[in-house]
C-alpha cells in the first residue's frame, strides 16, 4: 500500500527551478529571524491543526474600531490566477538582502506561490518579496487545463494548479505546497518544500505524488492526478505532511485519498483510500484540511460512496474517520457513519462538504469532542474516544445530533470562547454555546447576514473583543462575536473596496491587525486605515470668545508602521458650534503634522472638534468653553408668590447669573435681602450651581403686603423679585365708628356700626365674616353678617327694638368688640 517512487526527472526539477521569478536577490544561506514580541503566525488552514479558525491573540482589531470609518482596504497585490487556499502569515521574517518583514503567502491556480510584505505595497514592497512558478512551457510543463482538466463546468476553473492551502513549519522555515501540472500530456501532483525566505526548494527534489492502495479483495486502486483534486488544505503533524484528495468535481474515477510524506525527506510515509472497492468517497472539506488532535490522531470526512465497513468492508462513504499513523501506513482507528448514509450518498448531501473541527477538552462525561456537519446542515457532536461507528436505525450512539440546524454547510465551523460558529449556505451565521460537553439550543446568537459557502474565522484578544469574519458573495463581513451584529462589510455604503471574483471556498486570514483575502486577480489586504491622531491641544478650557491656550495639532500616521504622511489635507470642524479656526483646512507638513488654532463662539459648553482626512479614521478633541465674567442677575423661579406673614413662600426663590452672552455662570456668591422687613432666608448668601442658579427659601416677616426681595452680585445690577405677604388669621376686632349713638325707637341709628379685623401683628384681615348680635334684644341689623374689605373693615346699621340701652357685639375669629347704643 505504499506509493510508487517519483518518476519526476531531475532535469525537469532543474528547469523549473531555473525559471522561477524572484523579485529580490536572495541567498540560499538566509534563514528566519523571529522577533520576540509575540506576534501571531498563521501557518495552516483555520489557524491550527484542530481547524478551530481562532486567533485569540489579536490586540489591534476590536469591535470598537472595525467599522467603515476606521477600517477598510489598505492595499492590494496582483497575482496571476485565482487564490483558492487561505493566505498564510509569518511575522518578522528575515528576507536575504531585504531586511525583516511580516510576510503573507498565497498560492494560485496558475501554479504560483507569492510572498508579499504584509504591511504595505509601496516602495520596495510594491513587488513580491519572492515569487515562484512551477510551470515551464518551453519544456512542455503547464498548468492542468483544457482537456487535461476534466469537469470544468463543475468547478468553473479553467486551470487547476495549486488549489489547497499550503502548510508551513516555522521551526525550519519551510512551506509545503502541492502543485498540479501538465507535463507533456501527463498530469502530475508534486509536493514541494520551499524556503519561506526565498522560495527556493529545500531538503530534496519535489516528489511526484503517486501511489496505490490494494483492497482486501485484491483490487488495486492507483492515484490518477488527471482525475484528482487536492482541495483540502495540507496538514503537518508530527513531522509528517498529509495530503487529501477528491475528484475534479464530477466523480470521474474519483477516490478519497490521503497520502503521507516525511516532512524532511519527502519520502512516502503512508497511504489511505476511503472507498477502494467501489470508488468515490472524495475528501472535500470545502478547503479545510484533515484535522488532528493533541495525540496526533487525524480526522477526515468523506463524500458519497458505498458504505461497507460495518460488514468488514473498506468503503467509508459519507463517514467521518479517525486515522492513525503507523509505520509506513495509515489505518482507520475509529469512525462514525450516519444512519442515513445511503440517502446522504444517493442525494449528494456530502458530509465532506464541511471539514471536522477538534474541540478543546470539555467538562462532562465526554471531554474529547469533535464537531462535524455537511450539506444537510445537521450538526454531529462526536466523542473522539468512541465515535460510534454505524447504527442503521438512528444516531443515538453519538454524543449529540442537531438535525438540519444550520443550513447546507459548504464551510468548516469555527470555535472560540466555548462557542461553535456555523456559516451555512444562504442561512444565518449561528453561534452555539457549549455547556458540559453539549451544544445548547437554541443558538445564543444569529446574524442577519447569511453565510455564503465560506468558512468563518475568529479574531479576539483572549476571551474578549471577539470578531467573526466571513465571506458572503463578493463581500467580507465582520461581526461582533457575541451578538453576531454586522460591524463592517466591504459592500457597505461608504466603503471603497468591493471584492473581485472569489474562488469557491476562499477563506480570509486575520493576523496582527490585518485581514487578507485572496481573489481571482489580487490579494486584498484590509486593516485599520491610516489615522489622524491627536498630538497637542486636547482637553483644554478657555472662556467663550477666547482662543484656546494651545493650538490643535494632529499627525497622520500608519497604525501599523508608524509612517507619517506629509502633504495630506486635514479638515477641522466643530460641527457648527460657532467657533472659528485659524484654518479649517491644513496640509500636513514634512513631519506629517497639521496645526491650527481655535477660538470659541459665544456659547459656554463642552464640544467636540474633529480632524478628518479622506479615507482615514479621524481624530477628536474634547474642549470646554467656560462663561465670561458675570454680567446679569436674571429672574429664575419663585417670583410672584404669596404666603401668610411669618411663613415660608411655597417654593424657593431663584435667580440665574449669566454672562454678557447669556451663559450660566456657576460659582458666584449671590446675596438676598428683603430690605428691612425682617423676614429670613434658609441660606444667604448662596453660590450659583453649574446651571448658574442660586436659590433660597424665604420666610415672610410680620408685615403683610407686597414687597421686593433683592438679589445682588458684585458688579451686576441687582434683581428685584416681587412677592406678597398676606395677613394671618383674624385675631383682633377693633371698633372704628358707630359706638355710643342715640336714636329714636323704630329707626336705624344714624351711623353704621364699623369694626376693623386684624391678625395678631395688626395687619388688616380682608374677607373675614363679622357677626353682629344684640344678645337677643330683638333689634334688627342691615347685615347681621358682614365681610371685611381689603382694609379689614366691615359694618352694619342697627335699629333698636324699644327705648333703652343696647349692647351690640361684633365677633370674628378669636376676637370681638362691643358697641353701646341708646334708643329714646
């Protein structure tokens, strides 16, 4: 079961090496140098061999700054064909004679591999750091195309050079890549080991990938590169490179192959065929590679084929397999096959449309879990220690099954922060939380945007600032990982960066504050836009109509490299708050700085000044305009109140202190007075509050009547507040006219009997009823009960009943007065 030896002749290798285009001078002796500041590398598909898709060491990109103002397209780099595999990333790579670079690597369907500076495309970085191509038309070596690429109507690719995502070993500085070429009519897959600093071949010549697998019945299956496609990403595990294959898409003589090669010698280390008896069982994974756990076990899922393993056969159609590496061979150690495997295969509902993901150890009875799905959108949660094999009735033997939960999966789930994210085709992105080794339902979050057949990836700073990245159609989306709310999309209004055509299953890479997407014609690099940053003048205070003490100064710089940009126009604005700038439009100087002055308008307030430049994230200044000196004491509330003598007015009396422009002035000492009336204040003097108000409670004096309270502040015109004190309750009744009269019997006395009613302080009490009585003597009154007027006076005429002396009592409240009258 070992593969045939390579028939790739050394003259071809020498020719291919000779035609490689290297854009900078390189030396074979050059090596890698990694700086020790903890930058992240992405050396395999979905970030790790478990295929979690998670980068939990992202400190630059956060839900707060990934938006269309601060984030967008930074630059592009042209390539010679579709980029299907995920871009890979190494930080701090020493390129011979070119210094240290963060490098992003991509491979194309035109059999090219590119190494680009990851941070810019200007100056010496405008060209690739290196570029190799594995074709040599003059020697008859081209990409697989035309008649040498069956099924083009299915894949829609007119060439099939490098489809899979390469894998890198940062410890040795090696990239492993599989290229497919047509060599004078023979289609060949070759495994290359390249130096990541130069693109030069390492270790040994590239190996032509050939091999055969003998079934138990003696049937021999041979890998035929013409009919095979290496779509799954490469896996590097324990010094072995694993390469999986499916068909070109139309199942033409297709078999699911896994080939293993020693990573140093590039010699065969094992081979496996998923359906040697009847064929098919392609391994797709939508571009994801075989997954591996910490013990080195390897996991794959297969497409439609017969299933016979439960009957001692070797065909594993529509199954999830656990492979182990043994000396010189790969063997199935465990597997899971759904109960409806025949239906899945018949209806082309490939499990292999989604790659398996190995989850971190979980609490509960099944700590070692694997999650998988497929075109049906059913989630399978498997125990890696006991995957369950096959139950023809149901799938109750596995840890958990969620039927049809997430839409057709043409992508691989992602895992972060105890949550699994699924991006089903034409279905919302969904987040399922894990609890005690089970997926909770319903999902904890759903997106508005649907998945589009591309795998999600996660960037986060530990367990915070999580972002979900996913491609849908021709747009890249960033979502808050907790809510799945869309924060940014390349097709949003105001963005500058609609993606060109994308390959099937293209997957984005997030590393060190940047996001890379491979397209048909270019590599797109997204990230934080050059920013306008405040250098001087923030958080100042000045009075209205005054200029800020310090100028406003900003710098335009790249957030990654710190490079400044001279000659860029910066616009300053206070949002229409009425202030004036020395210049509203300033061009940055040779140091990348722009400076202006600012004078406040007439309104005291805190305000924000923005400094903006086209295509960049802006900066803001927070400034405070304080009032000018106090000019006016203005009436506030509590004016025109009425209260009885010696009682408090119903509401506090308040004045407002303002400057010349009507701004409230806090911190001013206002003194209140009632002249010499003798009333009292709850507080006096009073300091104005932040609204410029000074208030106090006034208790009236013993004197009834209208009066003015006076509020005074040094340097300002005093303010009068009109109030009224009313008399207290009726307490005293005094005779003021009509006493001691003499008149004839049967006629009214000549004068009214007049009294005045006052309170205890002598204030006349109006509207008080006065009762007149002669003690039952039988006389008559013109008004037995009279009401006092505004002077507290009231009266009544009296007609004596007979000759004699009569005593008339006038009473009100607690007081009374007596009249003595005579009739003759």
